[in-house]
C-alpha cells in the first residue's frame, strides 16, 4: 500500500534556484496538505487543499506556490529558494478534511538551500 | 492562532514504566485532536483521534484523554517498551487545519 508518496526524498539547491516537490496519494482522499518541520518548532502548515480545485494559504505561505493537479496530486513549488527554506517538508492527506478525519503523512522531503 | 505546548520536551524511562505525555492548547474551539508518533527521519503515523465530543480514546496500550474546555489532552502509554521510543506529537484541529506541538521525545531504556 503506497499511501502518500513524496518525491524527491532529498534535494540540495543553491539560493535563487527553483524546484517543485511532488506529492501523490492513492487513497481517494479529498484534502491534501503541505507542512514544513523545523527543529524545536513542530510542523507548520504552508498550504492546503480542502478539495480538488481549491487551495488556501496556511500559516507560512510566503515563498511557496501550490497546484492541486487532480484529486491524487498536490505539488509545492519554490520559485526562488532561500536558506530560510531549508527544512523537512511533509505532504499529508485526509479523507474528509482535518475537522473530521485522520491525516496520513508521507515520509518527507529533506531540502537544503545553500 | 492556536498555540500548542507539549510538556515535557523529552522523557527517559526504564522499560515497563507507564508514560504520561501532556498537551495543552489555547483555543478550545476544536473539532478533534490527534496524537501522532514520529520515528527519526520518518513521517508521522496517526495513533489516536479523539473527536471533540469524546472524553477519551483507547487503542491497545495507548489511552488518550481530552478536556476540551480546559484545553488539555494527555496520552498514556502503559507498560512501555523500547519500541515505544519515538517523538510523540499532538495536533488539535480547527478550520480544516491541524496545529502541531513541538513534540515529546521518549526514550525507553531496556
């Protein structure tokens, strides 16, 4: 059972470069999320998509864009990477949204910006 | 903005002891609260989900309580084992979003 799959697992960028983190879920979930995790700070929500065709900003959206390509896929783009975006990024999905159901997480994408 | 605090930040116990992990949150208008486990270098695994109308939820050796009005939840792990060593995070939900605490890192010594 694949669940939530994130690619790439590791990436090193130089300041100013762009990249896209990919996320796909095979559980037919409606809602998808992107979080970042930094030491001692817990997970912070970047963007979320409550359903296919909708996206909304979370707590820390600056410097990021997202695309809900279809029900399965939710990508996160860094247009001009900065060292402050060095972090571990997690994608998650939920059947009906965080208000009603469990969240299922991917294994994470570890990004270093030099 | 929901603020979530988990105390203690780290905990080390001998095998067999019961664990008590605390979580407090500032906004009591939540829909549910989830407890997660995170192993080093891995993603998060959901352990228990408590709906706002529930007082507790149990799964095997795990029991989580919720006092919504006082903004508190507690995760109890009975008869701890070395395999329980991990970071445990709590996350109340509101407005279709979860807010996370920084977690409690547990080490169970054999």
